[in-house]
C-alpha cells in the first residue's frame, strides 16, 4: 500500500522527502482523501485496506498524520 500511496502522491504533484517501511513524509494536506479522488484503478490497495480497517476497528481511515510542520525547519 505504501508503494501505491507514493505513486499517487507523485501523480498529485506532491513531494516526498522520506520513506520508511510503515510511513512517509510528504507535502499534501488530507492526502488520503486526495488519493481517493483519483481513478479507482490507481487506489485498489488503499481501498482494500480501508475495507479491512472498517471490519477490524470500525474506522476506515488508512493513513494517520503523525506530525505537522510549516516548512522543512520548524
């Protein structure tokens, strides 16, 4: 799913500055909803993960904002 999100972030014109096995840093606000506006063929894994989240926790949100800054240095 991370790879799909990275690709879609690129398609949305976002910049990615760091990637780990379970997350990444980018400059697009409300990324999950922006990705979901794209062609459903480009968001298959994100949508499946959201479906699983609903079944397991009742919450469909797949991406979690860990921190927020206003520039590279804050």
